[in-house]
C-alpha cells in the first residue's frame, strides 16, 4: 500500500511539472505574437504620420473616404431625382408683334367739324406741289322746306389758292407748315358768300369741285369726283344733327390726290 501511494505521488509531480511547462510555452508564444502585432501597429502609425493624408491632404484615420463618396453620390442622385420629378418650366413666349398699322393713303385728310345752323365751315390749307393751298368750304343745310325730317344737305366746295394770295384774302392762318394741324374757321351769315365772291375774283384761284349730297343724321355718305381709283377725289361724310337742331357735327375724310400735306 505504501509503495502504491508513493508511485501515485510521483506521477502527480510529473504531471504537474508537464502542465507548468506547457503553460510557460503557451504564454511565451502569446507574448511573442503580441509583440509582433505591436511592432506592426507602430510601423503603420509611423507610415501614416509621414504620408500626405496625415498632413491634411486627405481623410484622417477615423474617416472613411469610400463612405464619404457614397454619401456624395447619394446626394447628387437625390438632387437629379427631384429635378426630374419637378414639372417642366414653360418656355418663355415672346408675344407676336402687332401687325403694322396701315398708313393712310397719300393725300388723305381727316376733319371733325362742328357747324352751327346756317353757317359754313372753312378748313384746310393743304399744300400742293404747285405751291397752292387747298381750301374746303362745307355748308350743311337742314330744317328747311327742301329737306325732310332728319335730312341734311351737304354742300362742298374745294378751291386751290396760291399761297401769295392768302394774306390778301384774309386767310393767312391757312398758310401752315407741312405737318401742322389743319386750320378751320366758322363763317357766319353772309361771310361765306363774301368769301366765295373774293375767291372768284382772284387770279390763280381754281375751283376744283362743288358737289352736294343728301343724307340723314347718322348716315354716312360718299362722293366720288373724276376718275375712279387713286386718281379721283373721294369725299366721305358722317353728319350728326344736334338734338335741338342747333347745328351739325360732321366727320369728314377726303382723299385729295396731289396734296403733299395732310393727316
């Protein structure tokens, strides 16, 4: 029994010594491996400090350049997605230019005359290439036994008068410069007859035409004199009788070939 106990004790000592040796060997291996990793870490740290990234040329050791690039691309994709989803802007449209206003034919004149009952309107002063002035005398007649209710008789006389004769006839204001507004005057009572007599007695004065036409208040009327088309005279009237028959408002347009001033 004593011999058996001694053998067991010796075995335990041998086993204990073997375990201690293994533990020492394992500890040595781990310590060697740990030293190797430390050396690698130190070398990597030295390389990082000497690289351009450590000097601020790139991301730090804690930054992920790949992740930052992914975030940038995500933001760009989102911006493009919103841009595509937004409704397209309407193209700026330039309004078309208005059509040009047709110019009045050469030799066209326009007047708006207010003529009291029993009076004559004297207007014009339009220049001709021959240095003469064209004068218009317009006499509306209404309310007499010769006209029916609302009827108006329009008597018109057109004269060519040399400029040098205007002052002697008391018509100096009708010698207007080209482009100036048309002159007009109201002749009362016997003034119209007296002027017609003077015009007939002056050399160089020509009576172009003396037409007349019957119309009614608010009804347009037209007279054509001479050749048809652009070479003839065309006279348009639109008379409006005052409610109390105190006078007539006449809108007149005439095309007088040959005049070099007018409106």
